[in-house]
C-alpha cells in the first residue's frame, strides 16, 4: 500500500478485482476492507467495487458483498459458454 503517497487525501473509490478473490473466504474480504478503511481516509460515500465472475457467483454471494459494503459489482465474463 502507498500510504505516504496518499497522505492527506480522501479515497473515493476502491476496486478489488481478479479471479483470486473467489479463493478467499468472505471473512478475509471483510478484513481487507477494514484494513483499507483503517489505514486510509475512505469517503463514506466511496464507490466500493468488486470484480465477480458470474459462473462463481450466487444471490447469497451478492447479498454478502452488499453486507460488506460493496456498492458496485463488475461482471467479468471469461466466456459465453
């Protein structure tokens, strides 16, 4: 993380992407978001985005993402099969 470079600035957007996110339990995503918010000044109206592969997602997964504070989902379509 580049905390010194962001000193005194407010973060208005957080983007988490990559297929590897599905390998981690939701608790780890929660800890990651908490760490970001603890170490950086994140605007309370910030856009919190996460990349999701549709074939690995479900309604309960989307519900948990919303509960964690994500307010934007980016669908990453790997194939149309």
